[in-house]
């Protein structure tokens, strides 16, 4: 009996090590994907800000805000819920994926029809022409690609997400934005976005079909589809609220501010959202790992995995936030003519801080959506409600006291950082109480490494104004190098360092 229990514990420990190895592999792939996305996203921001201008960029940004939110609703939570269905149901996996895609198609049809009838929702401050009514069709490509990539992630194929979202999508939109400018300055960015989403869809469906094949013998069954959709409704609500929390600042600002101010804020938001991809791209690999441990009731392993992945994400995001935020004025000066976008530096700094503060909440939520769906939603609702009230109040007060428009535009970003910190604390405490374990994401080593990187970065900002290029060319690498050296030596234990050195863990790289 004792030997049997020991064997069970040994098997459980080995399985947990395999899970951590798979997560580390995903981390390595995601870091590579981040660098690719950074290299590809910058040309689009340069083209959008310098060629199209802040006003056109602001119109485009509000339109994609609406269609991406609609696409988020259309997935009905299956972007994360699919992993649970694949882990628990006995039917052929190709049939389960087909059910998810069919439900997604139904959801897309509903929201696309609504937006085509009322396109003013996407373009509240500009006229509507014939092509604007067709733009919602891009929702099909966004949502279906999300489901396809979630299916790939269940097989630990994170490379599919990197290819689709970090290579094909951003490079396509950058190239297409330059090409479509000669066709229409008004609609060039929107046409480029649609082209990129279609390209990403193709890149997502191909690996999904390779993993699962065609669903031979599958037929849609209304009862089965309804049960799947109903089961994922709490998760859909959590996804929509979490996504809305990250976009509500821009949505409210777009209603109060001029199009050019919205365009400047959008550039700051896009630069700041680059490290967010590290966090969101971990979700597909973390979901299957957690869902398997939920199925066997291994709550201690879930707490350890959330703590480990949370630390990795915060460590990566903090370094990136320092590298982009400290030389923020020089970085924002790259966009637009004659420093037109420099006024967005304060918003950039606050948004980068928000990304770092939000990471523990998002990682904890990856487990809470399985363990405490309704409580998780209540915290998310409280967060987005508080954000909405504080954002509107901050903009009104800032305007009344005579702050400059770009100073007012920084207030929603500051509010976002505050409310996301609140959500992170609440969700970590909730998950800790459920698993009877401490969710340990923030560590002393992060403070030491952060201070080191900050000192190096501030030194570069003290150079004369004419040497701002030195901040970017040498300062950013120096900040990252000093930060990474400290976090590697002080923050990562011997096992973590070995884990990130290995290749071929949990599948081929």
C-alpha cells in the first residue's frame, strides 16, 4: 500500500514537472513571438501615424475596437472553454472542434448582422459609405481563427499562434497599409486590417486541420450545441469583461476626445500592448494544463503553476515596460511629424504599468474560470464598473480644471492601472483561498532587477536632447541587458534556468 502511494505521488510529481516543462516551452516560444510581433508592429504604427495621420488612425482604432469586441462575444467563451471540452469529453476531438466552430459561426452571424444594420456604432464621429457596412464581415475571420488556435494550443502547438498572430498578421497589415494608402487614405487602414485578419485565418486553419483532420461523420445536433454554449456562457462573460476592461479606457476617451487625440492615445496603447501578448499567448497553453489538474483535483499543482507562470510573465513584462517606458518621449517622438505624438508619453507610461499590474489577475483567472466562475465574474464586473465610473469622472474633472487635451487623455490610463491592480489582488486572494496555497507571483528579485534597469535607463535619459537616438539605439538594449542579467541570476533558481535552457521538452520546439 505504501509503495502504491509512493508510486502515485511519484507519477503525480513527474506529471507536474512535465506540465511546467510544457509551460516553459510555451514561454520560450512566446518570447520569440513577442520579438517578432514587436518588429512587425512598429512599421504599421509608423505608417499609420506618419502617412495617414492621427485623425485617420483614431477613426480606424475605434472601428476595430468595436469589431474585436464583437468577435470576442461571438466566440462564446470557447477560446478558453474548448480546452475543457477536449479534456473531459469522450467524443472524437475533431467533432468537438467542429461543434465549437459551428457555435462560433452562429455567434458571428448574429453580431455581424447587427453591426451591418447599425454601422454608426463602429464609426460614431464620421460619415458612413457603402464599404463601411461590409467591415463587420471581418469578425468571422477573427473569431474562427481564435477557435482554431485554441484547438492547436490544446496539442501544445503554440508555434501556430506565433506564426499567425506574430508573423503573418502584423506583417500583412503593415505591408497592406502602405499599399492601400494609394487606393484610399480614408479606408486604407481598415482594408489593411481586413486583409491581415483573413491571412491570419488561413494560417490558423491549416495547422488545426493538420492536428485534427476533417470531422468525418460529424453532424450538428441542436441539443449538444446548446449545452456546449450554455456551459461556456460564464466563461464568455468573463472573457468579454476582461477584454472590455482593457479597452474601456479608449472607448470612453473616443467619445470625449477629438479624433487626433484618440489617434495619439491609440499609438501609446499599441506600444504598451506589445508586452500584453506575452500574457495572453500563455493562456492557450495554461488552459489545457490547468483543466487537466482540475479534472483530477490537484489544486496544489494549479497554485504552483499559476505562481510560476505568473512570475515568468511579470518578469518579462516588467523588463519590457522599463525598456519602453523610460525612453518613452524619444520613442513616441518617432511617430508623427514634429513631435506630434510626444504628448502621449504619460499615457504610455501608465499603460505599461497597467500591463505589469494586470498580469497576476489574468493568470489567476486562467484557473478561476474552472474553479470559481461566478465569483470571478463578480470581481471582473466590480473592476469594469469601477473603471467606467472613475474614467468618466477623471475626464470630466480634468477638462473642468483646464488640463490640456493630451493630459486629460492620460487619465484613463492611470485609472486603468489602479483598477487592474485591485483586480489582481482580489483574484490572487480568491484563488489562494480555493487552493489553500499562497499565489506567489511578485518576488523580491523583481524589485532588485527593476531598480537596476531603471538606474541604467535614467542614465541614458540625462543625455542632451539631440542625442535622443542614443536612448533608443543603445539605451533600450542596455536596460534589457542589465535587467535580464539580474533576473536570471537572482530571480531564477537553478531548476528554472535549466528548464529554459532545455530544448525538446514537451514536444519539439
